C-alpha cells in the first residue's frame, strides 16, 4: 500500500505535493491516531507526524502514559494541500472531495492494523472516520462507536495548539493531554500495553 499510494491521483492534491505520505508506526497497535493531512515537513520527508505538530503529539503521548512506539500514526488525506506565500507553503484545509478520495487508503490501513481505538485529531479526521454529523467542539474527549472501530475518540489536532494564542497554549496542551489520558486508561482497562 505504501508503494501504491504514490501512484494515487484520486484528487488534485497529488499534482503539487512532493509525495504521498502513508502512515507509520506499530502495525499491531491497539491505538491509531488519524490526523488531517501531511504538513510541509512531512511532505518533504515522507514521514507522518514528523513536523512541529508531530513533536507536540509525541510529547503529549509520553506525558499521558502512551508509548509512541505502541501507536500507529496516519492522516485522513495522504497528500499535502497548500498555498504558496512567498517561499513558504502554508497548509490549506482539505476539501470533502479530498477526504473522500483518500478514504479507501485509510480504510485499508485500519483493516491492516485493526486498532481497538482510533483517535481523530481535528475535524478532517473526524469527518473521514466518523462522518459529518460529529463535531470535535461538541464531542471532544468522548468515545463514540463507528463502522471503522469500536471506540473512536475525537479531539483537537496538535496544530491547533501550536496556532493558539501564546497565553492559551499551555491550557490547550493540558486539555489535549487529558484527552490522551482517557485513551490510555481505556487501553489499560482492556489489558493493552501502553
């Protein structure tokens, strides 16, 4: 799948992206984190969650008691959508068409990993995994059941914490860690190693 996704032309994002960025991590993971799409760093190096948001996520996982080595990381959309501003490539939110085009790749990853829990990071991941009727702002930190996994938690994307006002960042980070602690507690209750 990792090789095949490089040939994907299901949406227009492939035209400007450096490469498709497939998931990474433990393929026997009990928990899968699904983000929105690769960022600039990930698009260049081909490694999901390896940029600033990924760094924040890895630190939050450690703090919550989840070993990142036990997790699988991926995105709802596999190509980086951006707009250029001078020499910078700025993130552009994926369209519903982009999310739908990549859904088969995400389903294949979920089918391979078969996680007990999926954590949706942000609205694009939530739309892809749970559907458009769920809103992160209303369901943050709560578990729901979907056709893709028996337990799905909706929370914010780490990028939203990085974009928060400086005086709000620490509170937002703590709230995010608290969401991840709920995931760790659930996994332990199932006898899963975190």
